[in-house]
């Protein structure tokens, strides 16, 4: 049904379950729901599946515009599906532990920063153990020269500075320390997994309103209306908070919860680089340590002649607002300042992400604001046992990740099956099968 020809077909007047959104959570939910006798439909506003897992093929390589790492890979159910889908699981260690060229950082400096970061996270953990839902930045050591670098890294980790991040929520994140990649692209993995539900997926279909005033839920979409017994809503929190997808009558508790867990922003700028042999493969470069308004650079990912720039928080919001050229110009300016003026001639732009200005995302991934760590659990609360939310923002441990979203999609599908009086045990399309 995801072909262009299907786009001209009318929606069915009624189905049992509508899944809104064909990202990782939506695909996982639909795969779990697929069984004889149950009618399921996925409605996706974009002209593709995957959501914020999106891979572009450029110069013969898969470049991830969104999620790129299988975080906590040894406990990541998607990692076990990579090779089954004919893709390559790459276990090269991530570059985060060392600074290429010792730029502005001696080995001793890097050890000092590592100690500062560990000490900060220990203070956060202690505050969280006391139940303190306060800004994580409160746990900075006053006047520590590494605080700007900590905040720059927060932009990459949380999409926001630590002043906007709940210490309690930050500490709740699960990280086994094992991080792998899909060489052909994480987005390609999700797209291949979505083939199992291709026949029930409708693209270019934006859901605008869910009317819950009657015995059946009525959905208003860009392609007409339909009714459903159950809805699984997997769109980003930003769309619910802005009521781009509106639930009527409104649910004040839901609107309060999504406002407490907004989407931050992390933006990528992929560049090709001539003379790539001058750079160590799969290494990292942070160019400044005196300000959080700086990017991190992954040099030669997978050994490719490329550099992947990564920008977070208010820096990313500002650059995206100016356009993709601004992301490239900023990256070039930092790399020139760090590595010399000849870098200007050696770099060329390949592709940039724009999740902040994307109307179907309006951000990259979620963080809980100080005082709002409990809102993630509130987002998991069903509405009348017939509207269920799922996505990375509802994940209690692996929030901000594709596999966290996948697990939440399966969780919501199980709840939906129970609400329909059906056996929620593993179905034919589920990853646990």
C-alpha cells in the first residue's frame, strides 16, 4: 500500500486499529498487531517510513540523517535484526573516548576532562537517588573550566543544555556503554523492517484530529475520515503539544505531560574531505573548550573520506533557522580555526539534517525539563483504554533512541490487544518471534 498508486485509493471507512506514524514505534506496533481477523492501518504524514530514522544514499554510502548508533547494543533488540535483514553490523568502537590530534587537549587534559565528566555524573546520580528533580546544571562544579564542554556534550546527548535537563531524568537513562552501527544506515534497517507491514501502510496521509466523543474514534486526515476502535499515537511530542495532531475533547493531563518532555535538537552536517588519509579513521574532534556553542566532529566514519559534524541545543536551533548553508559555514569555520585555512578548500557539503524545521518532527529527541521527570510515565497512560501513546519520549530507560521507541511501540500494541480482548503474546511480525 506504500506505493504511489495506493495513495490515490480511498481510506477504508473503519478499521480496528490505526497506528499514527510509521517511525520505529509505529512500525513495531503494527508488526506486533498483524494477525488474522484484526484490521490494522498505519497512517504516515511523510512520503516515506522511518520517521527520524532516515538514511540517504550519497556517493554510494548510507548517511544517517537521524539516529545512527545502536546504543546499548548488547541490550538492543534491533541489533539482533541487522544481519537478518541483510545489512552489516559494524562493531568499531565509537570515537568518543579520545580527541584526534590532541587538539587543544593534551593527553593529561583529556584525562582531566574524563574525570570532570565522571564526577559530574556521580553528583547527578547522588542527587537523583535523593529524588531531586532539579536542573542538571546545578550539579556543575562552580568555575570548573570544563563546564562549557560538558554543556556542549549535553547538546549532543539531550538536544538541550543541562540547565533545561532534569537531573532525575538524565540519571534514568540506560547505557550499557556498548555502541554499534549499521554500515548501510540505521534508517535503512527500520525501512526494511517496515516491509512486513507495507500492505497496511498509507503514506502522505497526515492525521489532523482524533475525535473521541463517540463510541468509535473518528480520525480526520488529509485524505478524508475514518473510524477506529483503537488508536496508537506515535508522533513526536512536539506535534501533540502544538496540537498539530489534536485530540477532541482535549486531554489536559496529556498536554501538560508532553509540555514537560519537549523535543531538543541535534543537527548533522555530512561533508566530504579531500586528503582523508591525514585524519585518523573513526576519531573525534571537539574544536573549542571555552564555550558550549561548538560542534563535535566525527572524522572518517567507517573509514570513509568524510566528516560528520554534530551540533546540539540552541546552537542547532539557530543554525537550522538560517538554513542548511549555515550549518556548513559554521562547520567549516570551526574546522579551519582548528586545522588550518587549507581545510576550506578540502571540504564539500554532502547532506544536512533539518529536524527542527521539519514540520513532522519539530525537534530531534526528548528530554524532561527540571521538575518534570515523572511526565514520561504519565505519557504511557492510556486515554479511555483506546488511545495509546508510544515513542522514544515514552521510554522509561532508553528514551531518545530508536530501539527505545521500538520497545514502546510493542508495549502499546500489547496494551491495545488486551483492550480488544485479544491475546497479546508474540505475533508473527514481532521481533521477539
